[in-house]
């Protein structure tokens, strides 16, 4: 399996996390970068969506990933919040789709299970496991690396683990 850059996205209207990991031979994975896109909360909804779209498109052109992984929306009890979150996810999907790269969606509990072993792990446990797997501390003191960027890295890892498992099965003839 050749090296791949996987760009993960944790969509949000106020904070869209992004994280990049690189896969290598033997199932290795290493941290590349992560951050958060923060549209001005005072902007009208449509301008925030354009900001998210533009920032993601710029990042994708800069990073040049080979795959894009995005977290599915968790539908909560507040339909208005879910609708706005879905809009942010849609802006992210369109930016990703315009790149022409494969876009893979993962449910939140699928990501947690792949990274921690439990589909109901807390954000803290996910963050700890992401740092352990990538063997690097994800510094949150500067505000650019938050739970949102850690969740995006977890999404990237989920994609990496899914494809390394599939590749191993195909290689062994299973």
C-alpha cells in the first residue's frame, strides 16, 4: 500500500475541525497537521457557510490529500441545530467534492469505535487515543487545536484504519 494523505473534517457552523494524517507501509500512520475553521459568529448564516467552503477549498488545495473523510451529523433533539449542522456539513462536502477526490463518510460512533474500541467513548477519551495513536501531543493552548480538530484527526484515522483493513483482506484473498 502506498502512502496516502487523509484529510478529515469535523463539520460545525461555529468551528469546523480539520486534521491530516499520512498512512504508510505496514499500516503505519503519522500526524501531519490539524486546525479549526472559525467563521465570525456575527456573520449571517449564508456568509458563514461560504467562509467554511472557501477555507476548506483553500486547505485542500494546499494539502493535496488523496482521500477525504467527513463525520456524519449526529441528529440531536433540537431540529434547528441539526439543520444548521447539516448545512455546515453540506458546505464541507461540496468543497471536498469539488476537489475530485473520494469522500468517505463515517458515523460518530463508528469513528469512536475505530479509534478507541468503544462507540460511546467521550471526547476526552477520543482525544487521548488520537494522541497515543499518532504519538504526538495535540497542543490545545493556542486555540487552533481543539476537540474539533482532534475529532477531525479521529475521522482521518477511522478512514485510514478502514482502508488498511480492506487492503489487508484483499491482499490475503479474503
